[in-house]
């Protein structure tokens, strides 16, 4: 894939991550904390995949921690912390059997969606800034 094609693909991933962030915010305002948490995880995943797409690299993981490792280099502790927080939201926010037969809507609250949104937003900003820098 050409550098230009990889850049265009990365921009698609970034645009989708930004749209997912808007959805996560709407869900939070509507009181849908579990769904907002999951959308926040998706923001982080798609943002990190944008960085990998820019280098025409493999995107086959849902783990933000694994995606950060694939990006390589020196990754600051805040990014690692954000990835770990969002990784924990991938399955339990969606499946009633992921939390001992509890409905995610009964387990996740506004404080969970607030911290997830903050982590997702900061991770998205970090990625967007990295993609702006010339290689």
C-alpha cells in the first residue's frame, strides 16, 4: 500500500473514532453508562488502529494494550493507563454473563462512563497529534 493510501486509511479510522466519541457522549447524557463505556473503548481501539493503519500495519486486535505494544516506541504511562482502563470495558459492558450474571446496565454508572470518556478523549487527542506530525 502506498504511503498516501495508508494515510487515507488512517484518517478513516480517526474519523470513525471521533464519531464514536460523539456517540459515547450522547449515551452518557442519556443515562446509558454501560453503552457509553463500550463506545469509549471503541474510540480508543479505533484511534490506535489509525496509527497502525498509517504505517500499513496489522489491525487485528481489540486490546488497546496490545495495540500500543504494536505501535512500539516509548509510550507514556498515561496512555498505558488509559489503554488498561478501556480494555476492561470491552466485554463486561455488553454481556450479562461477563459479570456473574449481572446486567451491565446495573453495574456501570455515571462515574464509570465519565472516566471512560475522559480516557478515550485523551487517547484520541494523543493519536490525532501523532498523526499530524511529519514522519
